[in-house]
């Protein structure tokens, strides 16, 4: 693995985090302010490449299959994906109904 989830979050350290919900080796979930979505988007794009499913785009069958075990992905959400030698990293933005907060769900899927 070229980069751990913790290292990805550390690279985003200049951005505000409202709450860390979970922090494990295979998954990391945190909440940030929706007004900072563009900054989070830029940093994660720099690390993982551009979103494979931007906000406002209907998810494909492949997007749904990829995320079904990790909370799923919907039209108003964003999905990033990067393949490494021994794992795949997914990052998903889940905007809240309050339009103030967004959940970032990072998942590490180890290759068999």
C-alpha cells in the first residue's frame, strides 16, 4: 500500500474537521463543514485523482457495486477511487440534509 488512510487524512490536516466518528486501518469517517467541500475536493483529487462520480451525477452500476458494502453512493454524493498495488481506496462525500455538514467516508479495500 502506497498510502494509509491515516496518511491521507494527515495530508488534509490544513482543513477543519468537526468530528472524527471512526479511525481504523480499513475505514475512516469524519465530518467537515459543507462550506469547505471545494477544498476537500481539491486535496482528495490531488491524492486520489479526480472524482469518478461527481456530485449531481447518477451513480453507475459499477459505482453501486463498489460502494454497496460501505454505505452506498447516491446522486448528491461524490466518489473518489484510487487503485494501489495491494488495495483500493474509496473516498465518499455524503452531504447532510442541513447543508452545513458533510461526512467523509474513507475505505481501504485490500486486494485478495
